[in-house]
C-alpha cells in the first residue's frame, strides 16, 4: 500500500521542456500538440531557468514586433516558482493557490525531475477507501496502544471516515479526528466514540 504524502508520489515524471533558444512558433506547436498551457525553460545544465506560459505567448503576440527572433529565454517568467520533490502535497497546494498557478516544476537539487499540476494534487482524493482505512488503522493503533485498551472501528466511504467504538479517554476523540484528517484522501471525518467506563 502506497502512502501518498509528497509531490514525488503524484507528479508527472515524463516532462516536456524547452531550452532558452526555443523559438516562439516551436513553443506554440509543442503546447498545441501536447495540450499543455506552460513549459519549463531549462538552462544548459538542466536547471529550471523559468516558465513560459500561454499568457506569456499571448502578451508577445498582441503587441510585439514579430519580425525579430523571439525565444523562450525572452518570453519566460523568471525566476520560476518550483517545488522540491520531497515537498508535501499540502505545501504544493498552498504554493499553487498563493501564486494562482496551474502547475509547478518539480526539482531535485535545482534540476527538473517532474511537473505537478492541480489535477495531480487532486489524485489523492481518488485513493481507494480500503487504502485510506488501512493507513488510518495503523495510525490509530500507534496513538491508542500507549493510551490503554480501546476498540475503534474504522470505515471509509468515498473518502469520508467513520470512527465508531470506545476509547479509554474522552479527550482522545478530538485527537483521533485530527489524525484522521491528516491522511491523504480523507474528505471528512465523523466520530462516534464512547469513553470506556472503568470496571
């Protein structure tokens, strides 16, 4: 069972990129053929120098002298906003939301290793319910065994977690709900946990 935690778990590894010398028309053709709206621009050593997007191309097409050679190096937005491959899915989502970005180049030591899109980040919500439940059971066992005996049933349906049973301490319910919400793919949590009454 794969626990989806980092950008590396969901990113697209086969990346289409261009170098600084790529001409305007070639960039447009690549975007059209591959159905993508932006391309990382790489320097000679494979590092991400910038990103050229459809918006960059449209701005150039609207007002510039097209008789001059226009290249990716002149069109790109730089420096590029990138994310390391070991970044959490949540941190990548925040970065995209903050910058109003549709995708981010993924780097390892500055070199391009993938691209993560909004759609890639949403993949976690397609995890099988069984995978979510199994991961959550592991986490619950880790939290509850030190706290004493308990009997917690975990059921997941369409990403919604249902926790039923008994726990040794009523204050654990809020903690278990918080733990459940950290599991990638969880949409909501409903807990009906009774505190055990000492004999």
